[in-house]
C-alpha cells in the first residue's frame, strides 16, 4: 500500500483530508477503502448520504469493531440520517464534525447527531481500535407522541451537532457503558430487544442534557453555503474555475468565501480545489491507462508539467512513481 508521505506535514495533511472528504459530500459514488488486500466499499445514495448496511433486515442497527488502519488512518467525510456513536477501545483518534476537531482517547467516545458531516482520522497515522454504532432514531418512535415530543426535537436541535463523551462525567459514562453493552448484545438471544432498550437509555441521557436553544445557528448557515461552493467545485473541477466563480456559487463575496474555507478547512478555496483535482488525478493513475498529459487536462490542470510538479509536492513522488507502486 502506498504510504501518504505528506500525512506527516500538517499543511499537506489537511489537503489530503479535503481531497478524501469531497467525494462523499456531492457525488453518488462508491468509495473504496484498502483493508489489507481487500477493498472495503461505502455505498452512497443519490443525495450523497451513506447507504448504511444494517445488521438486521428490518432493524436500523449497524455495530462494528474496527481498526483505524483499515481506513488507511483517515475515513472520508460523510453524513446519514442515523446517529453515530464511537467508543475508543485502544489508542486515540481525531474526529471531525462540521469543521470542528475533537480528540478521542482510550475509554472516551463521541455522539454525532443526525445529518452532521463527520469522519475519524489520525494525525500521526497511529492505530486505534474502536466500536462504531449507527442507530436510526425512528426506532424509538413507538407512537406519534414519542416522535414529536422526544425524538424529532433532539434530531433537529441545531445547537447539539455532537457531544464528546468521557468517563469523568456521570451521564456521559452511562452512555459509554451502554455502547459497550450494545456491542456485547449482538450475541444475545434477543439482540434487537436488548439493543433497543439500551438505545432508549442513551436517548434519555442525550435528551435530558442537550442544549435547549433550537434557534438556527450561524454555523448551520455557513455549512450550507460551504456545501454549495464545494458542490460547484466538484461539478466543474475539469473547467477553469476562479475565486469569483467559487464565491458566486455560495452567493457570497470573495473575502467571505476565503474566510469560510480558512475557518473550516485551514485552507484557501484554490488550495482546496487543487487538492480535489489531485485526488481525482490519483484515482485515474490507479484505475486507468491514460497518459500523464491526458490525466492532467482531464482533472483541470493547464498541462502535464504543472500537474507533475504539483502532484510531487503533495504526494511526495511523481505521478509515474505513484502509478508504479
């Protein structure tokens, strides 16, 4: 497997993460991860949400124990209607939610609310073993009243996109313990019943301790604008794109456009675009016999020389060497 040499440089690492993340946001595609010598695929719907492969035919539950190395130490940014729970068994990882990064250490975890952009990664390519639980809140809607009073208010709470979970806080520790019990319940005689009862326990803790301010947040609007601009980039990356074009896609000025990218991605809009073009170029190098010149024009570069120079800067090797590894 090719090692990403620029993962150890913070500036280039961000570009790598961006190049990974944009495919999930705006395409109906299949993303493949290297898992040993087996490709692990993530299916996406037309609206770019993850098509979660549930463990039960009629029950929206996904439970896995994974190693971060199975995702090459960096998952891709994605979202789904389900909530997501992560529990760290060993090591640590960083978790990115809507532009904010939190560090998850052994024994801690995170709750990610419905429809939030998120992914886990390691800044230093260090191993982490973790439990991932994905549950759809509609499992709790036994009556219309339950849905309207307890489920939808929490799912739609813009002030509660995620919650870091630590053992030191009692109610958060209750959730961490319930997560471990959910993983163990997979082998129970009636796993659905045990898992649902634990899901109710988790939801109660989240509902009681969630912020009560449901007013639309400034960040929510910014994320919407950012998605529009990134979506424009992804659709038109083969063409000549200027900063004016990117800003116009979000209906904001160039100054605000640059500010948003620096705030959420620590990168300029043009740098983001370059990272995405390079990622698409790397995909073509892996999966086609196209020449370097053909690839450079296909992904929006002005020529093979500039593509090769930029590719070497970010990937630490030439396109030819990258293809050969």
